[in-house]
C-alpha cells in the first residue's frame, strides 16, 4: 500500500490541523500589556523623582523594581498566566528577562537549591548574559583601539 502524500496535500492537512491564529487580537493585547508595563515603569520613574532621587539612580531603581516585581510574580505563577494571554507584551520589556531567569529555576526547585534552583536559573538567560558581556568587551576594545572615545 502506497501512502505517499504530496506537498500540496500535506499543506492542506497542516492547515486543517493547525488552530487559527488571532493575529490582530494578539497584537492588540501584546501592545496593551507591554504598554501597561511601560506605563508602570514611567509611573515609578515619576514617583522616584518626586521623592527627590537624582535621575540616574531613579531610573536604576525603576529597572530594579520591575525586575523584582516580575520575579516575584513569576514565583507566584501570576506572570506566566499573564504571558499566556499577553504573549510578546510580557516578553519584550525588562520584565521578560527576569521571567526568563526565574521560570527555569522554579521548574527545578524540587531538585534542591543547588542542583535545581541554582543550576537551572541561567539555562535560558545564561547565553544572553555571556554573549552580551563578550560583545560589550569586543565593542570596548574596538573603541579603545580606534581611539573613538
């Protein structure tokens, strides 16, 4: 019995089996949630500036606050439920980075603090940190050698 499927038949089977994507709705929700996260960041910036913090430390505290908040919400399984509906709206801001670090650690916490939580914490974000650090060193060396600074 010959069960060969043509490419066109395969495409039709794939389209029939794949769920329809609600692209417009997903884009709007991602935009609104990402915008809400950024609005929270702006609110925190304004708040820290009103508390007479200088601009640079205020902006640093905003980043720290957003990362800490998203790490806590990831630990409480709230951030993942939000991301399920908001998609890229939760991944693009700095909060997505904290979620990427905390999520693998939470998944393997049953294996203990060192072999589970500690070992798995940087499985996703680790390469980003390594390559980001390497790229910044290379960029710094190029600037130094070319005397551009």
